[in-house]
């Protein structure tokens, strides 16, 4: 018996055909086992030496983790019903991810959020990885506003709904505006805070996209302050375009609050511009330090060529030119 296959090699020449077929079986099994051993080895080598494979493995793990955690936690969350308190479960489930990925989180200005009052948080949105930064600082009783598509992602949608996440249909402006106006009323009544990504979509460019106005209408209608939060650029450790995903540091900067007391809807465009400008300045400053760290490690990083040497203008990417200007101001 070899590896579970019954096999008797009989010296009798009359049985030689059965013996040779048995030999064939043995070879098949050996080959199969060899292949089964080689596959993980090849995957390991690919993971180690092929950046694209490495990237897809890490993204797949991220998605699997979220799906697994959502599936595991949804029944517990369901016991409580739809409640912002369930955000604590989601938070606890996402917090360990940074350790798996070797991503160091550095938070500046957390004391700003340490207040009893209600507020709206607005932040830039680079990738789904933002979830890891969000859970570092998300205060109690705070729910994100998310695109409606997430609601249909099976248990992930279910977990999100149970945690009180508010969904907007970005393709139906009237409906989205209604949801936001309703949120302005309920956040006061039910005492919760709201987190919005005013760019409205993921963006890994050198600068932030123009801001949608919903977050600012919400803060004005609810008469609550806005806390701008800026995630430093991920480009030294993550890029979906370049298929890059390594370890690194993410800095989260919480800017001082912007008051909305006494403002009305006519002030929203100016308010939006003020907040965006403050965030863009912070992002530009963080880009410079990110570029400096990067150029120390890899002097010819495509985003940063020339910055370390003070030759950003005209030689490096527009990103670095913009950053250099941002710092000198
Ligand atoms: C443990 C396991 C875990 C499992 C689960 C965990 C995983 C899932 C968790 C998810 C949580 C994380 C969430 C991350 C998700 C992030 C996203 O999904 S980003 C996408 C969704 N977010 C947004 O879209 C941002 C909010 N959008 C807006 O605020 C928009 O303004 C809009 C309301 C959708 C309208 O957009 P649009 O029409 O494209 O453009 P605007 O320029 O903003 O507005 C046009 C016009 O309308 C006026 N207006 C806008 N809002 C209002 C309002 N509330 N009241 C009155 N008027 C409004 C605006 O002023 C403009 O008019 P104007 O005359 O030009 O000024
Ligand atoms: C029965 C259906 C089963 C469906 C299975 C769904 C699988 C879902 C896989 C992984 C879940 C990870 C979800 C993380 C969500 C993170 C939030 C996020 O970053 O969303 C992007 C959104 O802000 C902007 O979207 P766009 O840039 O406009 O696009």
C-alpha cells in the first residue's frame, strides 16, 4: 500500500500488466504530491519576489478579512439591532489589520476630537485602506456616510447597515440630498457624529478632488462644527495603479475645528472652499515629508525626483513641485 493506493507487485510474470499499471499509479501519485508541494513553494516565491502578485495577495487578504469579520460579527451586531454602538465591533475587527500589513499609524491632533459635542468629520479618500486609518481615530457614536453599493455586498453590507452606516445613492442627487437633510435632523436627536469623504470617490492623485457639498450642508443644517482630517499620501507603501503594497507609515492629521454656527446654505460654497484649502495645505505639507523620507530611502522615487536636492521645480512631478511651494509658504 503506497499513499493509500493498494498495490502488490507480484513476481509472477502472469501478473506483469497489473504490476505495470500499479507502477503507473504510484508515479501519478508521486507527481501529484510533488506538484502539490511545488505550488505553495511557487506561490511563496512569487509573493516574495513579484510585486504585482504580492499586491494582489495583500488586497485579497484585506477583502477576505473584511468579509470574514463581517460574517462573524453580524449575528452579534444583530442581537443589538441597528445601532451606532455596533461600530465598536467593526472598529475592533479592523484595528489588527495594520499589524498584518506592517503599517505604522501616526496620529496628530487627536485632542481636537476629544470633546463631548457633535460634529462632522471630513477626510480625503485614497483607498479602501482608509478604513485602517479611520478606526484609529473614529470617536464614539460616529457613523460614516458610504456609497449605496456597499449595502449590497452581502454580509459586509449587512454589518455596515447594522452599525448605522448611512448610505447615499450618488446617482440620484435628490435622494442623496434628502438622506443628508434627514441625517442633519437625526444626528441632533439621536446624538451621533458623521464621517464623510467629500471627494465622493477614491483618489490617489497628487491633490484632492473638488469637494462635494453634502458634508458642508449637513454641518450647516445641523449647526455643528466640522473637523477636517487628512490622511498622508500612501504612495510610499500603496498604489493601486503601480500594484504596490509594502509596509510603511501613515500619518493622520486632525485639523482644528471649523465652526458653522450662524451659517446658512448660502455660506456653503465658501465654507467648502475654506475647509478644502486647509486640507490641501496639510496634504501638501505631509507630501513633502513623505517625499523626503522616501528620497532618503530611494533617491529616485518617481514621485519625488529632485525634491530632496531642492530641485523640485520643473524637474520632478507636479506633485513635488506643489509640495515644495506648500512648505516654503
Ligand atoms: C468588521 C467587518 C467590517 C464590515 C464593514 C466594513 C466595511 C464597510 C464600511 C464602510 C465604511 C467606510 C465608508 C467609506 C465609504 C466611502 C464612500 O463610499 S465615498 C462615496 C460616498 N460619499 C459621498 O458621495 C460623499 C457625500 N456626497 C455628497 O455629499 C454629495 O454632495 C451628494 C449629496 C451625493 C450630491 O453630489 P453631486 O450632485 O455630485 O454634487 P454636489 O456638487 O455636491 O451638489 C450639487 C448641488 O446640490 C447641492 N447640495 C448638495 N447636498 C446638498 C444638501 N444636503 N442640501 C442642499 N443642497 C445640497 C449643492 O450645493 C450643489 O448645488 P450648488 O448650487 O452648486 O451649490
Ligand atoms: C452576495 C454578494 C457578495 C458580495 C461580496 C462582496 C465582496 C466585498 C469585498 C470586500 C469588502 C471590502 C469593502 C471595503 C469597503 C471600503 C470602503 C471603500 O473604500 O469604498 C469605496 C468607496 O468609498 C468609493 O468607491 P469608488 O472609488 O467611487 O468606487
